[in-house]
C-alpha cells in the first residue's frame, strides 16, 4: 500500500539535456518563423487587390511606410486598409514597403 504510487508511476526521471534542448527548439521553431512574415508573402497579399499598380505607385519607401502606418493608426481614413495594416507589425509594414519599392521584385 505504501509503494502504490511508485508502481503506477515508476519512473519520472529528468530528460537528458540534449533531448530537452531538441524538444525546446522544435516547440519554439514555429513561433520564430511566424514572427518573421516574409515581405514577399505580404506583397502577394497586397497584389491580390492592387495588382501591378502596386509596384507603379513609385512612392519612396519612407513615404509608403508612413502611408501604411497612417492607415494603421487611423489618421488616414480608409475602408479596408486600416484593417489590413492592423494585421502587421510596424517593422513588417516597413519591410513590405521596401520590398514593393525594389524594381527587382516587380510582379
Ligand atoms: C482587400 C484588398 C486590399 C488589400 C489586400 C490591400 N489593399 Fe491597399 N488599398 C485597398 C483599398 C480599397 C485602398 C483605398 C483606401 C481604402 O479605402 O482602404 C487601398 C489603398 C492603398 C494605398 C494608398 C494608395 C493611394 O494611392 O493613396 C496603398 C499605398 C496601399 N493600399 C498599399 C497596400 C499594401 C502595401 C498592401 C499589402 C500589405 C495592401 N495595400 C493590401 C485595398 C487593398
């Protein structure tokens, strides 16, 4: 009776350090990938509505970033862009603006 717990749960031993590290990396990996939404993926989302016109706005990166941030904080009124830009961090908006302004990335 005294040793009942031991029988049901015979061995709770700590994981070997290497295995514990591997599990930690595998668990945290998707978080790291998600945090860095690639500018290319974002630009494709923009492209679905804006089409090729998106690349021809020809706005300097800084101005485009400011425009996107203005949509995000509501200081520039919009029907849809406020909702879209709120889905991204400020640095993600900056990277998509940089991506769009690079002629090498033209669709
Ligand atoms: C669902 C369709 C849709 C998507 C997706 C979308 N936009 Fe827009 N965008 C619009 C609409 C509609 C406007 C006009 C402003 C408004 O009413 O929201 C606009 C306006 C803009 C403007 C201002 C253009 C101007 O001439 O003033 C910029 C810049 C812009 N979008 C960039 C982007 C970027 C960058 C993305 C991707 C992160 C994006 N848009 C994604 C629909 C979209």
